[in-house]
């Protein structure tokens, strides 16, 4: 999708870092929906019980977040972030593949108006 956002993404202000570079930052993306950290959810239930809805489940995942249906829709619409779904639990999980950098300084592939 080639939507160009200006200063906000789903009601959340895009960071100066993101606007300077012309892409929505990960922190702004994450504020757009509810997410609850649960690093054991996928392994405790077993990989075979999760369906990949978006992205590739074969990348190295450092953190897992339980996300809402709305969050899954946003991720699938605008990103290639890993989204997993468990039908029995009717639950979506986002797999985060970056580590050690503040989310304010990790850019998504979602374009926004570049500031001067």
C-alpha cells in the first residue's frame, strides 16, 4: 500500500527521527494498537499450532507480543512484520526481529512526509 502519512500514524505522532528520514518509526507503529509482551507464548503452545499470517516465521525472533485483531490488521496492511495466529485461542502474536535499539530509532517501511 502506497499511503503517505504526514505527521501522525493512526493518531500517534511520528518521531522526529522517523520524519527526518521519511518513514514511520517502530515506536509509533507499536502505539497504534495494544501489545502485551509474552516471550513464552509461542514456544509453550508449540510452533506447529501457529499459522503465519504475515512475514516469515523463519527469521530469528527476539520478542513476542500478543496483539489485537486491529493490530494484526495494521501490521498486515502496512508492513512485512511477522504476525502469527492461533485458531484455538483466536489470538494474534507479533514477532519482533530486532534487538537492542530503542524503537524510536528503528524505522518501518511505511512512508511518511519527510521533514526538512
